[in-house]
């Protein structure tokens, strides 16, 4: 073992198992950061889309015109616009069928909105499970690499007549790198998971409130 404790040399001098552990952790970290940036963009876009749609929806314009515009300009593929399109489309379709009372029409519209909401939640929650997994398992993977590295370092001491701190320090240091990398991968993933889960819950509550208000509006419109 050399006395050079630079990170690069510690990794190069580590055993194959520790190097594999570090490789797994680096891949997990890079992947999680890619997902963190992507989820941040998606959730930010969802909030902006909801703000813009609600402003237009409650401006008092014609719902049929709004539905037509969203359908033609493909602005209603995600978020509140997609929920609105699903509900209004089913409402119009069921209203054209003779024999359907208002409650049956409203229930059909609500079911369509629920399906659209479920799809939207699946889209927003994409990658969150992976972030949770990285956040919960990376420290243990790093700890495994640390334990293995320390065992390897002490095993090497059996080949020398006199054990000194100078001989064991590099081996222990390279082993502890695995723990450090494990925490480096886990901490951002945990923070991002908690933050994004909260944002998804807020959006879900916002979508459900809109569905209730929209159903009430359709009910009033159907009775007029």
C-alpha cells in the first residue's frame, strides 16, 4: 500500500469487490440525478400548465370552445387539460344518448376523469420509486463495500511481521470511500424523493378539487 491517500489512488488500490461496489453506486448516483432533473422539469411544467388552464377555465368562456381548442392544438395531453377533456368528452357523448338521466351522465363523466387522473399520477410518479430505492439502499451497499475493504486490509496484514498504523490506514481509507460514495448517492435521492412526493400529492389534491368543481358545474349546466 502507498501513502498517497488521494481519492483516485484509493479507488485504484481497492479490491475488485470494492471497485464494483463503487461502480454500482456511481451508476446509481448518475441515474438518480438524471431522474431528479427530469422530475423537476415535469412537475414544474405540470404546475404551470395547471395555473394557465385554471385561469382560462374560470374566465367564464364556453366549455365547448375550450374543449375544441385543447383538442386541436394538442394542449390537453397532460395534467388538468387532459382531465377536463376526458370528462367533457364523456359528458357530451352520454348526453347524446337518449334515456340517460343527468346522474348517469355525471357518473360517466367522473369515471372518465378518474381514469385520466390515474394516468396523470402514474406519469408524475415515474422515477420516484427508483429514487426511494437509491436513497434507502445506497448507504447499505456502501457499507458492504466498506466492510469488505476493511476485511481485505486486515487480511493483508497477515503477510507482514509487524503491523503499523501506516500499513493499515490506506486500506481502511479506501474502504471508507465506499461509505462516502454511498451517502453521496443516497442523500440527494432522499431529498428529491421527499420533495417530489409532496409536490405530487399537492397536484393530486388540486386535480381532485378541480374534478369536484367541474362535476358541480356540469350538473348545473345539465339542469339549466
